[in-house]
């Protein structure tokens, strides 16, 4: 049997750090409120001339290098982003050109903050069916571009960044299982209600912004991300104490802590970056995974559960033997 295995990871954060203290000058908020309600202390913001594909390229090159590969080895690129450089071509195609690769398929998936999980699921299926052998999977975002910097309920929560992994075909797993869900009934609770086909005038007048019913999203995120941990454990006949690391979507430390309480996974087994990254949407899980590996916390042979939750609603998880 063929499995997919993570053989390299990479991350990139823009240089500019925006602290909570800086935000106090932008909206009616405080460092105390943001830290207490979300756990966020700072986030990174892309430079004016820095775009999603620029972040993706840096993360991708680091992932390729850490896998001991060159761009020529990549036979599939799948990107996850809600903030693409252009309406089309996909950011994956833009990245493909930057990396000097031509021929293999490159496309984006759209599942907002759960996008990386959806991309991993798709790539895992490509590899298991023999359609790809060495794939690049990226989550990259410049959410700062779709924030209403006068809305304190949303602008304090998000940041920019990119994370990438290389998934290779292997006889040993690897990815043990993937789990995806969506529920479009909740489309209005977390959205940018603007596109090229609808409300296009908001793009023209610069008001295409994230809107969120924070409390309802919070409750849903806790329930969905706790339930999917149990779903992934059950699918593999495992119990929570067999997990070495949980790498959850980084939206709010209170959500992360609540998942830990509900699933029995202790805080010391949970990778947390939300304090320094904020919510980087599709980039949050691969960035956290990369940080855990680079800091020597996540090690080969360990069992890692990654999970995400985002607008749609969409949510997903993957059980991975490193
Ligand atoms: O990535 C996709 C998933 N996204 C999420 O998971 C986000 C989910 N939601 C959340 O993380 C939380 O709901 C928030 C952090 C957005 C808000 O926390 P909360 O504990 O649910 O606060 P709240 O919305 O109930 O607001 C409490 C109060 C309100 O004032 P009143 O009505 O009680 O007078 C808000 O107006 O806090 C006020 N408030 C703020 N105050 C200072 C809202 N935002 C701010 C702010 N600074 N930035």
C-alpha cells in the first residue's frame, strides 16, 4: 500500500510585528482585552508590496529544503488561501512559476481557516492513488488586506503568514486518516460577503471585509474541533493519551484550551502560536506544525493530530505519524 508522509515543513512570517499596544492607537481596544479574550499579544503584517504568493514562496522553499528536495522533484502543488494575489490564476500556479516548475498540476482549494486540512486531504488521496509522489501543500494568507481596521471585533484577531509541507509517497504511514466536514447553513456567521460576481462595488470602494459573529463562531469552533478529535481517534482505534501533539487551528487560546478540556489532551501536548501569530487562517496549522518541528518538540515517530475550523463552516483533521 502507498501512504503519504510529511518529509519537510517550512514557514514564513512577514517582518513587521504589530503589537496589541499598536492596535490601541487604531481602535478602541486594550492589550488586556485582546490578551484575555483571545490570547493574542502580537501578529505579523505583510508589507504593502508583499503579497500572499511572496509569503508562500518563502515557506515553500524552506519546506522543499527541509525535505532534501529541489523544486524539480515536486509533481503536485495544492494551495489553500482566502486571500489570493489575483482572482485567477490560482496562487498555486503563481507559486509554480516562481519555483520554476512547469507541467505538474497546481491549484488552490478554498475552505478558509480549514483550507490547509482540505488541501492535505486532497493531496493524500492523490498520493495514495499513485497520481503524485512528491507534493507541496501550502497555506498562505494576507488577511490584513480583508480586515476592517475600524472594527475592533475582528481586526485585532488576524495576521499574515504562510506554512508549507512536503508530502511524499511511502510504504509506511504517514497520514493515517483524514476527516473533513462542512455546513453551509452557517455561511453568514463568518464571511467576506463580497466577490467579483456579487457586491463587487465593495471591492471597488475598498470595503470587502471579514465579518464575524464571534460568540457563535466560538461555540461552533469548540464543539466541531473537539468532536473531530474524537472522530479521528475512533477511526484509528486510539485513545487521547496516544496523541503526542495536538496542532489545532490558532484562532483563540480559549478555544484551544476548551478543546483540551473536552478531549482530555493536556496543555503541554498542544502546540500554541496564536499569542505571536494571531489567526493566520489557512496558514495557522502548517505554521504551528513547522514551529513545533523546528523547535524539536514534534519528533519523528510521534503521533500528531492536526485540525482546523473556518468559515463555511468548514472543519477538518488529519492523524499523522511523523
Ligand atoms: O478562524 C475562524 C474561527 N474564528 C474564531 O474562532 C473566532 C471565534 N470567536 C472569538 O474568538 C471570540 O468570540 C472573540 C475574541 C471574537 C470575542 O470574545 P468574546 O469573549 O466572545 O467577547 P464578545 O464578543 O462577547 O464581546 C464582549 C465585549 C462586548 O462589549 P459589551 O457588548 O459586553 O459591552 C464587545 O463590544 O467586548 C467588546 N469588544 C471589545 N472590547 C475591547 C469586542 N471586541 C473588543 C476589542 N476590544 N477588540
